[in-house]
C-alpha cells in the first residue's frame, strides 16, 4: 500500500504543478504581465495589420491645361498630395467616375477640340458632377457642368418647367465651352478660370485685387476654391493612370456610350409615355437618354422644335 502511494504521489504533484503553471501563464497574458507589450503580442498574432495603407505616388511634374504647377514649392506639392490621396482612397467614387468616363468622354472630348479648349477641362467636369448628368447641388446647380439656372440661360440653354437642357450632355458641354472661353479671355489663366467656375468671376477678381497677385498658386483662397484646381489635377492624374493607383478597370468594363438616334419633334407631346411606346421604346428608357425631359408633357410652340434621343434601331 505504501509502495503504491509512493508511486502515485509524484504523479499527482506534477499534475497539480502543471495546472498551476498553465493558469498562471493565462492570467499573465490577460493581465499583460508576460514581459511582452500588447503590440508585440498583436503583431505575432497577426492582429495589428489587417491591411496596409501605402502612400500613393505623387508626380514630380504636373500641369493644368498646359500651365505648370510649381510642385517644387512645399505648399503646392502638399496640396496636390492631399487630393491624390483623397481620390485614390475614395474607391467607390473614383471607380465609378472611371467607368462613366467611357460613356461621356467620347461626347465631351470632340466638343472641347472643336472649340479649341484644352482637354484637361474634361476633368473639371468630373470634379463638378462625378460625371452624373442628373447631378443637383444644394444651391440649385444642375447637370454634368453644374450650371445655375441664370447662367445656363445666359449661355443658351433652355430651362423651363418641362425641359432642362443643363442635363443634356452635348448642349451643356457646348455652353460650358462658351463660358470658359469668355472667362479665359478676361483672366488669362486656366487655373483662375477654374477658380472662377467654382467661386464666380466677381469673387476671383476681389481676391486678385485684394492680394495684389494674379497667380492661382500665389493666392490665399477659402477651403473649397483653394482645393479646386488641385482636385481637378488629382483626378486627371489618377484617371489617366488608374493602374498606378490600384484601379484595375479594363476597357471592356467601362460604361459604353448610349447608342441612339435623334427624333425631331415640331408639335406638342401630351403623353410622353405613350409617345415612347409609339416609337418602340419605354418611358423609362426615354428618361435615361433624355434626363432633361422633366414632365410627361412636352410643349412645342408653333415654329419651334425639340430633339429627343431614342434607342438606336
């Protein structure tokens, strides 16, 4: 009997010591008394780096409409860097802008060339509306180019209770070209033209006169206008080199331009839904292709006409 106890006792003691040790170690981890920091434990457990955030490349040289950005200056470089970072990591918005560019740039680019405008102006359009023809601002600006009603009418766009041509991609782009060219003749700088597009010509003139400078990059602006040109150039940078900024979008994944035909209407349409059916389409498709048609009725005064886009036959 004594011999049996002598054999069992050491085994029991070892088991007890083992339980005490394991419990102590667990408590030490819980209490952080193992001698290792929480960060060390986290790194070893793979819990401290769920993802990596890498600083996107900021170009050493950049320009807007052929006008050099003075990136050798820290204030200019850091301002561009901020917008490159913002648009690189605003994944959903930038990705959708890339996809929409396949639909709308083929319309915008030829109109810019036809009017002798720099191609970079198309990125101003992106900054304004994210390439959404139906975009509306709290202030009442509408369309790809975000025209206010009064300005739209000044540059030849029709805005009535039934029709809003600010949402017509082709017509609004032509109107934007007229406005931008007129501003360039007065301001002599595309960066200042962009600032005027954002803040208004009168505001730009006040800033220039008050600070005795006429270079956008030498002027102290409010937050929105001060970021505006940098945001346009950042959009140009990222959208021109999407692979470099982590956007893997093939040409086949871009939205395609709508395939349409034009129908000229010279009499009032009382029921646009029925008119759509009579022309082989639906009211929904008519609204997609012609977002500026605001009502079910389209009034056409005698001697005038309205052009409506229909799906290609």
